[in-house]
C-alpha cells in the first residue's frame, strides 16, 4: 500500500521506513521474535506536510532560520500546529486498514505502541538517540491517530531541535524541511523486564565483551536516565557472566492502570535489591546478541523486553561510538 | 581536591577538568549556549538529552541516575565526552557545587569519580 507497510511484507528501505522500521522488518526476516505491526511510511508525513489543510502554514514555519533563542517558542508553535491538523483522509484510511489487520492478529485485549522512526535516526553516522518519542499503550484508533501526530511533532521537540542545531554546528546540513519520519505501530509487549544489550562493551570499547542494562517494567526508565539499572558484563566468545552490578531501580514504568499510556511508580523495595535477570535469561540474551551481530555484521545496540519469559526484540541498531582500533 | 562522589564511568580511561554547572531546565541550557566551553554539566534524571546543543562544547557530563545504556551516555560517547552516570554524591545540596572547579576521572575500568576544589 502507498502509505503503510506490514512487517511481513518484506521491503526494508530506510528512507521510507526510517531506521527503526526497516530494522524491525530485517529482524523479522531473519526469524527474530518481534511484536507484530505495520509502518506508516515517511511519505505519509510528506503528504501530510504537502496536502493537509494547514500545509502552507506548516511549510512556512519549517523554513524559519533556527536559532538557539527561538527553539522553545518555535517548538511549541510547530507541535501545536501538527497536533491540530487533520491527517489527510487517504492516509487515515490506510492506517485504519493496518490497525484492523493488526487488531485481528493481536486479540481483543491487546494494546499498541506508536513509535517514531525518523529517517535520520539510528543510521551509522549518528544515533539521534532519544530525540524522537514513542507513545505506549494505545487502545483505540483515535488514540493511535493522535499518537502518530505526536510522533511527527516530536521531530520538533526542543531536544530534537537542539540536536539538529548541534549537528549543523558540526558541519552537517540538516534542514527542518528535509527531515522525514516514519511511524511504527506495533503490538505492545507488556514487559515485566526490559533493557538494552550492547554486543560490545561500550564503556571500555572491549569487543570481546557484551554489556546489558536491565530493569523491571518498560525500558523507558533506562533510556531516559530515570534509574540506575542492573548491569551485566558477559564474555562474548563463550557465554560467561564476568560482572554483575545490581542497580537501585527505584522507579519503574508500567501501563497506566486507569487507561492508556504509561505511568512511573516506585519499585517495591524488595525488587530494588533483586537482580532483574536470571542466568537463563542472560544466556538467551547472549544468544540473541550473537545472532544479531552476526546477521548485521557489526556490534549492535539492542532494545529488548521480556513478557512471560519470552524475549521480544524492539530494536537493533549499530553501535555508533566504538573506536575503530578495537 | 576533595572526592565528593562516584558512579559509572561510561567511557573508560577518561578524564576531564572544568567548572561544574548544575543544569536543571531547558532555559539553563539555552543560557549556557555561548559559554559552555570547557564546563562539566551535572544533571538529574529524565529529559537530560536536552544537553544536546552544548554537549560538544562541554568537557564532561555527570548524571545522578542512569547507566551506560541511557541516551545521554550514548550521545556523550558520540561526542567523545567523559561521562559518569548514576553518581552518588556525599554532598547534601548539589547547588553548592555550582561554579566550583571539578575533576572527573575513571578510577578503575568502569568506576568514575568526582573531585572538587574545596
């Protein structure tokens, strides 16, 4: 279809699907367990810019010469405009088709994650880490539509704009009109444990080790610096736990019990002290890391989540920071 | 210099010296935009990737929570910046550290320590 692509359809063009979207399709193709979903391609964002009722106003705004002093005001204006603009009906129609199919596959109790997949995000040059957002536990079509717009708007969050300013200061030439975003709509994993697996030790650039951060609940507490997670260093050549450091894990992110989206709660004291992964789970993660590094031919930064003792891979991207000599 | 805290060094064998600035809001970041060079920024928990616009000018980053897998650590490594996450300070009021000369260094493989000129 013109605007959406199901994970099992098979093309992996990062320019259309964004880094995250294309990597999820690749993961699925090599038999890695990925929650089912579809991608709203980057051309839908372009069509939104070109054909929505506020198109002229939006494009005019994005031509603004960005400066540090204007960032907050500018970000607010763009975000408000995007969120209040209707997505062209031909795109909405396809999202509806995708959502209907996904719902059928996922069952009536399922909820959905809406995740940004910017076309400049997660390339080998820069990670754009954390600049664009994800919106979790959406239940209805209307919630999904709003979260899609929020994802597009997050391209212009102060954080994302700062990153772009910074990259331009370093000689890159990123224009606000050139940035595109695909959006991943995916069955939510009700994660009991989540984390990040680096298939090289990013701390000491040791390519003979893997490094894992893990915590209870959803992984956003790790990505957003909210907690000190557990840390494990593994021997990469042969599974062996070299080091375990239990982190404080004072807070955890869970599904909002009153409805959609997530909330942050205090972790029960006894769980703060317990290691969030057992040896069996660590071995499974080690195997996952080994497979992905082999398949993608480079050390990977992998986001994963565990529900009912099953590991789901939510993203795999190249590690951007390893020094060449190691 | 006096040792005031330790945490997880996110890039080993790293060391930085600079004036410590406690950054709490996006406005603090904007105010630092033209004067961030050589400073060490201290931030607390969420939203800390807003250090983005000044990151490459800084000489180091400290965060009271987080880990090597945090976005802040990933981006700091991208800029080759010494970064210590999950710092536990033995100082009650972190505001008192503002403006002081600070040194961060890796003591062991992944243990980062924070020193301050008293």
